[in-house]
C-alpha cells in the first residue's frame, strides 16, 4: 500500500512541475511578444509611452 501512495505523490508532483513549466513558458512567450511591438516603434523602456502620446496628440 505504501508504494501506491508514493506513486500517486510522484504523479502529482510530475503534473505540478509540468504545469509550472508550461505556465512559465507561456508567460515568457507573451512577454516577448508584447515587448517586440512594431518594427518602427521607438526603443527603450518608455517607447510605448511616446507612442501613446503620439496617438493622443493625433
């Protein structure tokens, strides 16, 4: 009976690690996609703010 308990615990641990890795991978992919922007977008950490000001000024 002990082996079944250990096997179940290992299975749950494996599933949790797989979910954690998938979540991190998806988050990194989304972050990279959002950070790239357009090809002519200004660079730097405040590049998106200058684009927002440009849109507001029209």
